[in-house]
C-alpha cells in the first residue's frame, strides 16, 4: 500500500474517532447528547472519509443503548462531517431499558434518532414479543411501528388470579 493511502486511512480513522467518540471524556452538559462509542476487531475507511466500516464483534454504545452486530458502517455528511446514518449487518442486537431487539439488519438515522430493523426483526420485553417484516423504533419518543407484524403477549398468572378474585368479590357484594 502506498504511504498516501495509509495517511488518508489514518486521517479518516482519526476523524472517525473524533466525530464518533467526541473530545470530552466527562459527562455531557444537560441537554447535550452523549457521544457514540464503537469498538470492533477491525476498521476500514474510504479514501474520501465519507464512510467507515467496523468489522468483527462490533459494539456501539450511545447513551443508554448498546447495539452489537457482525459489521457496522458509519456514513458521514461530507459537508458537516457529522454522522448521517449507521448501518448494522448480521446478528444485530439492540439493548435498551430492559428490552432487546433482534434483526439481520438495522439502520440508525442520527437526525431522527430512529432505528429501522429488518430481516427477522423482533423485540422482546420480559416474555412478550413483537415481530415483523420491518420495525421502526423511535428512540427519543420510546415508541415503535411494526409492519407485517405478529404479537405474542403473556399475562402473568398473578394478574389473572387477582382479576378473578376481584371479580368474585364484586359478584359477592352485588348478590347481597
């Protein structure tokens, strides 16, 4: 490889670390978003620095969310040098606030703070599962849209017995 390619790749890698991890090691100011931190076995950068690919046991941490996958590609806006979107491929898992989502592919849109899961997409919370052809998770609003979906909910036995007892006591009071 040429020295110029190595220098360009090294500069792209430094740019990624600055853009993704941010300068500050401390806590962000109130109202300010935390940096995105990505770890992986390998990293490849394009010559122009518009995309960086992370390969092998990739983990992305952003605030209270952890995303793991086989590969992640970070796409940058050439004008602002900010992150436009992040694509995760292969064995995607997204963990956040007691929920875990699985998919073959996930696209994270930075501006809208949304994740689009496709390819055997499903979200599990406790024993409850929501699955579909495409699941859009709006991170900021804590809501989801499921397309072509299926839902599997479990009702706790304790809740069922409480409702039965409440119904029985109401019936008893009404019959007197």
